[in-house]
C-alpha cells in the first residue's frame, strides 16, 4: 500500500528478489525496488527481469530506475506502466525533458531525486513538471557533486530551498536523504527530527532497523505535545478573546500550529 503522505521509504536491491516481499512487510510506508546504485552493471538486465517476474496487480511499490543519461534508462522505462508499479523514482533528475520521458512511458507518479548541482539549479521547473508528486533529496550524492563536507549546516540552505520549492509547487513536503547509520537508532531519529524541523515530511532509509526511529522522529515529542495541549486549553478558556501563555500572545497561527502537533501525534 502507498500511503497518501508517506513518512518512510525503504530501498531494496533490484537484484535481490528474495528480499522484495520482506521489504514490503518491514513496516516502511513505501518500498522502493532499486535498479540503480544497488545493482552492479552486469546485473541490470537480470534485476529488471526479476522485478517484472515478481510484479503483480496486488503489489504497490516504487521503482528506482537508472538515470536518464545511462544506457539502461530506456529499457527501464518499460517498467513504468506495469501492474504493481505505483510510481517511479528518477535518480539524478536534472532536466524537465527527463521527467517528460518518464511520464510519457506511463508512470503514475514521479519522484525526482535531486542529487546534483544541475538538478538543484533546475528544481523549480522539475517540481512543476507534470506527474511529479514529491521531491527526494539525494544528500550523499549531492555532497559529492558539490564537494561539500558534512550533512548538517553545510546542507541547510539546500534542504530549506527544497522545502520552499515543494510548497510553492503544491507538492507534498520533500523527502530527506538516507542516514548511513544502521545500528544507531538515536542517530537516525536525530537526523529525522532535524528533517522535520526544517519542513521535510519523510525520509529515505536503507535498512529495516531505521524505520522505527524515522517514524518516531516524525512524531511530536512530549514537550511539544504538552505545549500544544496548553495552548488549546488556554484558547478555549479565552473564548475568542486575546490571551497570553508563558508571556507570549496566542493568536490564530499559534492555535493552528498546536492543532497540527496534536493531529500529528494521532497518526
């Protein structure tokens, strides 16, 4: 099942069909079968055939095809309209024409991976291209392309721009890149909290162990919940009159933020 607004996307290598069902049952909101980075060059055709053999109408997965500048791209496009393929992840998305080719191949929805300087430069046009549902941030490849060292404040500008562009284009909040830590749930959750605070709505993951801390990171913490509850209680008692809480005025935006926090805790 593809959730209406997923929080977690898990990759599974396209050359490991024995893991496809396990990945779908791991607890992530969305499974991405990967034909790109996870598959060696010599196994691209075999992996594509394995995906085709596994797909059925009752499946619902995304396929990360190979990039538009690769020799495998046009063969991968044959997967776009197959039963069970809910959408396509396009890596190294850089040009609107690349998006158009995927859309013309029959993809139900397209999720471009912004992971290069060129892709970021064209992200406004990419976000508005027909078929695009959500932007994904390929933060590791992005760092490599721009020669950036570090994943925190070094990428703050770029992450914030993806959030802004997504909002302007009317897309769902963007998806942050993977955390490389597998056996450090506190690190994955911290990365997710950072993404949420910046306005991201989901995160990519590479291992089932990362799913729980990602989901936890997108939930309000106890302090946020307590604050939201106090705001709504104070607003209710004021019955429309101006009121302050902890020395700060409670107005409509504050009330809406409190409501959003409490609604998020119920999902």
